[in-house]
C-alpha cells in the first residue's frame, strides 16, 4: 500500500515538474537555452578535452615504456624521435625533451 502511494506520488510530482518545465520553455525559450544548453556545451567540451588529454598521456606513457624496454639501438632512436615529436605537438604544449631522463 505504501509503495503504491510513493510510486504515484513520484509520478505525480514528476508530471507537475514536467508541465512546469514545458510551460517555462514555451514562454521563455531563451532562458532555457541559456540555463541548460550553454552549460551543457561547456561540459561536453571539457569532457572532450579531458578525453584527448588522457589519450595523449596514454600514448606518451606507452612510447616511454617501449623506449625503456627495447634493446635495439635503432628502435631506441626511432622511439626517442617519436617521443620528441609527440611532446612537441601534444595538446599540453611543448615539453622539453631532456626532462625524461633519457
């Protein structure tokens, strides 16, 4: 009995909130645009930049791991040059190559 009352109360309150949001959206669309759309665009851009940064850091860590585990000097040269190019063109900006301790 109590769960049915709570369920109907949830449905009733959600429908009242939904009707109010629709009425406010109908009369003030610019207000809804500025309150909802603009912050969500900033959140999406932040999440995209964070994803790109995580991908670049994972790539950099993988190159460093391969550089430290390889034994062939030619492969070390190629990986060091790839790390140098990665650090020059990364989203975080130019990082000095000598900070890696290589």
